[in-house]
């Protein structure tokens, strides 16, 4: 899941860059940079804490991405959005590889995927900084680990995509146990819910397919056939499912080429339009009304504002080396 949809009328965009190890603030009115701060190595995902005016940034690795790293990390960086400073670095050790996040504002708990001992999701109390839960996602020796995640709004169940493992995980938050494994023959990249949370979309890592899961039974109930391998997923407020297509070297026989994004109708389960974007489109979010998308092109070092109806790039901002996480506030 690419992050919560924006609420209110945002004025600022925050982007974190993995390789240049910084966070960049932009004025949305002018799409220009207003501040840049250093972060510890190497930031990936970002989530907005509206209540406190903070952003949480996960540091899963010291030196790269899921497929290309040597040393894992175990921290979450807390950024004060008013002072635009690093307020705190939370050490999650002995957990390693924190990445995907879901903020349960009601319980004041930040849920995160971690890669420790085959993988789990953990709950961090944002007031006390205590670990209040740890639930295995079912990983074992040689299996993939949870990366991106989402959760039902009633916080009863969480879903994780587990990269090369041949299943996505269903975690029962109330019992604190792994509930089930959803078969994913091509592995899984990302997970995203539709507006009424009756369907979960899971992007295959190896195949040009989105698996559609009935969240009542947690069984597959349909598929979206795509013309390109999917990556990240994001549901807009007006019901468009945005799919990124990374075009990583292993997907293109080593040829470097621009990425793409597509729009999928979550009702008809059809891919309805697409466009070419920058290289390696990673994280994205959307405007309050769902008409505009904001996309990080990691290898191009840019962020695009995209008209999601005409599928045209409206504005471009230079971000840094490998822009990854993005929020509007």
C-alpha cells in the first residue's frame, strides 16, 4: 500500500531519498523545494502522524534496497514537520528491516513489517515507544520476508506482501496470530484495499497480474490481467487503482528503460489507461479529490505531478538520489 490518501487541502509535499539520505520539502503551489534535511542511511517509507505533526521514516537497510543490500538496519526516524528537523531516531533492535507501515491513529500504534527471523509485523506505541505486539507473517528459512502492508480500518486484520514467497500473509490483530496464507504463485509485491475494504488487490512480483482477494473469506475471487508486470498499488479517493510498473533490470533483460503507471477499474477489473513515466516509479500518493497523482521516479531522481484523467505529467521536481517515500500534508 502506498500510503493513506491525503486529507484536507495539503500545501506541502515531503519526499525522502534513499541514496542521497535526505528529506525534501516542496511548496505544492509552486512545486519548488523549500527545505532539505539530512537523514540517517537509508530512508525508504514515510507515514504522516497528523495528530502530532510528525512523519515516520523507516530505515530497513544501511546500504540499499530489498534485492541489493549487505547490512540491515533497525530504526525509524521521526521528523518534526513544523521545525523540519529530525526529532528522534527510534531503535527497534533486535528487530531488523522495518519497511511498510500502517498508522492506527485510534490506538496510537504504528504497525510495521520487519524481516527478523523470517518476518513479522510489530506494533509500536507512539506515546511510550514500547513494542506492544509482534505477530509472525509465516516466513521460514529461505522464504521471502514481509515488505509492504495494509490493514483493515477496524484494525482487525493486516495483509502483507512477501516478495518472493509464494503467499501473501493474513494476520489476525485481535488474536495476535497468523490467520492464513493466500497462495501467490508469482510472489507478491504490494497490497491495497478498495474503498469499502471488501476486496484486496495483490500485485504479482513475477507475472502481469493483480490477484483480487475477498476480504471476508481471504480467498481469491478474481484477477486483473495486465500488459506489464505490476509494482506498487494506490487507491485514490475517487476509486481509481493506480499501478506502477518498475521495469527493473531483471524484468527487462538488463535493458534500462522508463517505467509506466496504469489505472485499473477496481469494479470491472480492467486496465483502462496507462502512461510512460520516469525510471523505476516507486512510491506514490494522490490529491484529496483523486484527480492528481504524485509519483517518485527513483532512478530518474524526480517527482511528477500527474493528471490521472489525461495521463499527462503536469509538473516535475528534482528530488535527489532515489526518491522513495512521499506524503502530502
